[in-house]
C-alpha cells in the first residue's frame, strides 16, 4: 500500500454491503485526493461472514464467491486504520459512516476517530438547481457532471465522490475546508429520511414512505428504494404512491402514517400499502 505514509487533502470512502445489515460490509473503496489534485485509489473485499441477499448482489455484483478468502472486517481495517484517522473523510450520504460504525461495534472495535463530511450536502450547496431535477445522488451527478465511472463499485463510487467535491470547489470558489466544515456540522441524517429517486430505476416517478417497525435498517431500506427509482418521502400525502409498513404492523393501523394513508385511500387516493416483505418482492421482480 504505497499511499499509507502519504498525506492527502481528504479521502473519499464508499462501502458495499452484503445484505440489509449495515455492518455487512463486503467491499471498501477509497479515493485519496493529493494536494496537486491527483487521485490515488485503493479498495479491498471483506468477508462479512453472513449471507448475501440477491438484491445486493444484483446491485454491486459481489457474492460469496467474490469474497471467499478475503479478511474479516477487523483484519481488513487494521492496516489502514491509522491512515484513515489522520485524514478528513468524505462519504456520499451518511450510510458509509453508519456502516463503519456498525461493523466496528459488531467486532468490538472503537469507531474511527475521523471527521466525516457528506458530499451529498456539498453537492446540494454547489448545484441547488438539481433539487427536483434528478437530485444529488451519484447516478444523477454522473450524468450532470459527465463523470465516467461504474456505479456500485466501491472504488469507483469513492472516486466519483472525490470528483464531486473537487468540482464543487471549482463551482463555488470555496475550498474543501470551508465546504467540508459546513457539511460536517450537519453530517447526521435526521430521523426522517428523504432521498431522490434514481432516474434510471424502474420505479422512477413513484414515491414511497416507510413506517412502523421494519426488520431492515431504515437507511438501507431507503437507499434500496431510491436506487430502484422511488423518491423516498418523509410523510404521507395524497401524492404518495406507496406506503411500506413493517410486517408485524400489517394487520392494524398502528402508526399515524398508516392511518393517514388508509384515510386517503378511502377518499380515492391512488396509493398502495405494502408490507416490508411485499416491498422486497416488488424490488426483485
């Protein structure tokens, strides 16, 4: 690892996971931006030691055979931990930090002592006009910014996040430190998660809201829905097309959102209510 002793302006991080558990990291990608603007990349596979879900494997192309013989998370992290902790880290959405924290917690490790910033928030500051016009996900930014990379490969996505930050610097005239400080102060997602839909997804133009006690991590469920094209909304209105409820809540309207959706449907709203299992089946059709 030639980069391990070098100092960079920042390091962009991306992870892929094997299933709906945030800790099930199966690939880590890093893009390291030097002071001269050059970018070094590095990536590695991780054996999550738990099953892969078909949706995840179809998304990123990684399965049990791909990671066979790869180190577990704790062993994979050890050689790069000090390197990561002495650099500012960039993630495109808060999922990557959440995944690192969850994997550390599972393996009895302390979380990375790193400052994380979110390139989604940086992109929103640089290109506010994209709100409602494809949004600030990597899929849309790839098209708008004419970036050439393979989406859902951790190394390629990390490289793309680094490019987004550097292009945002050029567009705003602000340096990374200023943009990063602004983004880092708001880096935690709110309890209510809203995400734009992938324009290339089969369900683009539809919207979804989650409610109740989901078996799947709420952030992971939202990401899966957004990748499939759904706009993930935080509330129920007559414009919503789909409400997803936890399997154990399906038999009764136990949440305000569920009761609101049933009232709107009774009044003629074109909305469906699906259980989490039914929603999963819909995504894999």
